[in-house]
C-alpha cells in the first residue's frame, strides 16, 4: 500500500506533506529523505494515538460488575468508590488540559507558521492579538458567518454544531439538575447507599416510587420537544449560509453538472454536448468532457512528478551541503546520480505522455467508445441552464443519466469516475459487507489482541493497560480502516465524501461499542437474534443494563477534555515543519507539514465525536443529571479550541456546503430515539404501574415524526430558482484558465498544467519587481509622473480596443494600487 499512501488526494494539489507517489519497484533504495521522515512521523503519530487512547481507557477500566462485551471495553457499573475516582479524574484531566493550553499559547508565539499560518498569509477575518491568550479572544469573537467566508461552510458549521450542542445541553442541564437532581437526592429513598456520587442519580430512587416516575415521564416529553425545537431552529439558521454559499460558488463549478452512468451512444464529448444543446437551446452549453480511461497516462504523469520532486530535493540538498544524492531508479538496478540521470528519465516520460495524450484524443475523435467512461462533466453558459439540466428526465431507465452538482475541482476522484456501471453496486455491496463484518467481529478481534497482550509480563503499568489494549488498538485504527474500505470499495465523486462516509459509520461504531455496549451482553450475535425475535423487548433490554453505568459516562466526558486540549498542540505538524524547514523554504515546509491527520482530525471524525458526546448527554442526563453540565463544559472547550485552530491555523479543506452538518443533526435525532426507548423501558420496569410508561411511549412516535419533518421541511440541497434567475455569473468563460475546466489533469497539455501555486508565485515576484520600481521612481522624484503616464497609456490602449495592463492583472492592482 505504499503507492496508495503516498499518493496525494488530487494531482492538482502539488506540495503536499510528502512527494507524489513513486513506482513500487523503486521502494527498496529509492526513498528520499522526505519519505523516511514522513514514515517516521506517521509511526510516531500512531504510537501516540494508541498510547493516549490506552491511558484514557485504562483510567476508566476498573473491574467490571458483569462479564461480556462491557467488561472487554472497560465499561463498569456504578460503585461506592466512583466519587473519589471521578474527582481524581476531574483534577487530573483538568491539569493536563490547562497545561496543554498554556503550552499552545507559548508555541503560537514562537511558531506562527504552524499555529497561525492563516494569519501570516492574511486569510483570516481579523488578526488575533499577539498576547499570550490572544488566541482565546479571537476564538470567542469569530462568528459562524466570518468563518464560512474564509474556511468554508463545513468548517464554520462544525463551530456552529459545537455551539448548538452547548446550548442544547445547557437547556437540559438547568431543569434536570434543579428538578430531578433535588428529587433524586432528597426524595428518592436513598437507594444508592454508600455510592455518594449516585445520590443525584436515578439509582438513588427506590424501586416502585409512587410519584417520581410521573415526573420522569413529563421530562421525557420535555427533552424530546426541546431537542426537536433546537434542531429546527438550527437548521433554519443554516439555510441562509447554505444559500449564500451556493450563490457564491465560482465558475465553472456553479455552472457544471456531473453525469454518471451515461448510455454508450452519448459517451463522447461531441455527442454529449449536442444532446444538451438540443434539449436546452443553442448557446446553452460551453463545454462537455467525458472522463477518459487514462490509467497508463496517469501513472506516467505521477511518475514524472515524483521524479521532478526528487530532482528538486536533490538540488536543494546540493545547495545546502554540496552532496549529490544517489538512488536506484529501477528495482535491483545500480545507484545513479539523481541530478544526472533523472532529467533524462523525465524527458523519456514526457515523450510517452505526449504520445499517450495524442492516442486518447485521436480515439475520442474517431468515436472509439472504449476510451470513454460512463461519467462526464458538462459546463453550461449559466447556472439557470445547469439547474434545468439537473431536472431533465433524460431516460425511462432509472439506472442511466444520474445528474448531480459538480464537486470541487481539486477534490474530484477521477479514477473512481471511470468505474464501469456494472461494478459500482458490487463494490458498494462489498464495502458494506466489510463494514458489517467489522462490526460483528470487532470484539473478537479486540479480545484476541488483548489475550496476546496479557501474555506479556511488563510490570504494573502494562497490567493496567493490557485488559483493554485490544479494544484501544482497534478504536485507534478504526477511522483509518474505515477510510481504506471506503476508498477501495465505494465510488466516491470527491475526497470529502469519504469523510462523510466516515462520519456516518464512525458514529455507528461508537453508538454500538460505547453507548449500547452494556445492553449487548456477551455476544452481539445473540443480542441481534433476540431483538429480531422480540423487537418489543428492546426497551427492556436497554433499561436492564444502561442505568447502572452512568458514572462511567461521566468519566468518559471528562477524559475527553485532555484529548481535545492535546490536539491544539499540533505536534505532528510542528515536527514535520521543523524537519522540512531545514531544507525547504518556509512556504514549502508549511505545504508539506499540512494538513493534520485527516483520519482522526478530518470532518468525519470530528463531527462524529461531537455527536457521540451529545448522544451521551441526551441519553443519560435524565438518569444522571450531572452528565448535562459536564457536556456543557466539553462543548465550550471544543468551541474554544476549534474556533481558533480551524479559522487561524489549519489549511482550508474542500467544502460540501453543509452535508456534514445535516448528517450530524440526524445523529442527534438517533440519540433522541434511543433515549425515548430507554426511558420507556426504565419507566415500565421501575414505576409502580404502567401509566408513566404509557405517558412516555408516544414520545417515540414524536421522535419518528421529527425525523420526517426535519428531512422534508427544509430544502437545503438546491438553490431556489427565484434566486438563480437573479444571480449573474461573476466571471466570463473567456477569462477562465484551462486548468479550471473539469478536465482530467493528465489530459491537459504541459503548458496548461502549471499549478496555481506557481501562478501565485509569479504574481508575487511581479509584485516585488513593481515595489522595487515604485521605490526607485519615488527616489528619483518622478513617481507621480510615472503613474500618470501609466494611466494615460492604459486609457489609450483601451480607446484603441486593447486591454489595459491593469485590467490584465487585477490582483496586483488591488494589492499595490500605487505601484500599478
């Protein structure tokens, strides 16, 4: 998998954390220093992740009250010693969190390219104060709208989701702690005994209490209504941001659609364009490009880029210490001088690339259907035509002509779009089967690793970690395993949809093995069989085990605080930047040190972790009211750390415009459904009669209706047509570069594949020259006359029909008006 691991997410994204992929045959001795540094850093990152996760869970893992899967995961029942353990954990994790934030405040001032890079490149809504805690003030004052403008809607809505969860848990914390907490502790009957932490839990209420279950039934309805109202209010606030994002989509993305499962008769650029011209009228289509089968061409382009990167690194090392690096260009071949041999190999690859491009273009012109895939991008003359195209009923066959909005250009997975239509459902079925098997065999695999760990005798610390070491290793690698499955089996239009799949399934895993783990028993198979035979017994199953583990989840929330504060240190990015800075320029070092680990710090994982804490708050706050205020602190801390990191430190990611947000709201609704089922089971088993359960039972139907209402009441996917007809394109097609069209990068000519980073570098160099000229002109006392002659020349050119020089380079004019 080395070739896959080193491949960047998109050929257009040059300067990633590692060079582009190298041929497998050159692995034994052909690795560059950057590759070895990257491998070492990845190994250190995984070691840290496993160690931190093991320490966190070992702190929770006391001897379990009952056997089964809960014992394997370290989920323990409530006991008399829980208060001291909770206070110790609160103090310990509070100290770690404060220490990490202090260290982050210090590092931010000394390494701005790692902790404030967006401030350095001036892509922030405002500049934070350079004081010790200036980052905290900036995080608090940055708004969702400001974040959406600079880092995208998905990042901004992650901050808004933290605020939503904080407000929702705060709305639950006040009445639950004031009403239920006092009722449990003063009038419950002291059923908790020596468990002092349990005096404010439902465990302190004696079995068959005459009237407290009626209060709980009313609380169940109150929680369901508050959650529904909060979600509807949040979704209504999201719509203006979503529509503003849709309106501001740049050309050509706003005017382009992606078509999948094209019929064979239309698998050519000319035929596809002619179809839409006939359907929508002359002048409605600008360009149509069918995705080509160009795996050999792409491999050659990737190999050439890898060699270019190797030559660039060799040149830097030669300038740095005078050494001439040597490497094997072929497996088992002799070592050669990189600076001497690689240019010749690059020239040979260039000739092969040009020949392959010519063959593909000629085959397309000759109507050879074998070179064209079943996917295509069509760019229209405006958004109105693009929206009309998305609504066309092109064929009676529902398996053909799947038209959707085009993803962001830099995140398109071109190779996935070339999959044959007949293999797509097979791949998806295989992917889902692997995920389901992973769920079913998750605990057996964890138990096997744990048993191996128990065979090792390494002192008391290892003895504390060994009982849960298998689960912790599996949970640490789970996001990467899921991403690998999605990338291998699913057809993903863009990289961000892999993160979206991760968000869904990572949340499913956490619901099963964190929240429902006590109700599973000794076997997931047996639990599923029992529920299938008697579905109505599911609430009773939840009520039998989950209320006795509320203290574990209180500790679970507290232990997350240290993990979130540790993430602010960005240690992997700091080490990468420090190593690359010794050889590369600061800009290149930053490009290679970013982004952060996307399997654990990507949108999918972050949204899922926030949603699971919100689920813990909703499900267990009625049983243990102290869970809610702990969740408030947790989400406030998340908003504080994410508010700075996402806006001021991390690089901007590809944007879906809010798909993660909508899925996160659905996850909260799933948690509310589990909560309603749990409370119905609890009330039916602990109340003196069936009336409290009968009062709470309709809340299940209310939650199901809430699912339907939230999914259908807010149409967020498309921009309303009344807005489309008023929206004008900000850029003309003639002003677009060819590399901004939806064409596979390997099919573009070399002169058209110059990266945007190189263009920006050229503009920056031009600005430097202009500054020098301006300074020299001002020094000789003729600055005003020079500027006047420049303006006059531009006006004359414009009158003659030519293009003014200032208009040709608008960015320099805006940056340096005097020099322009």
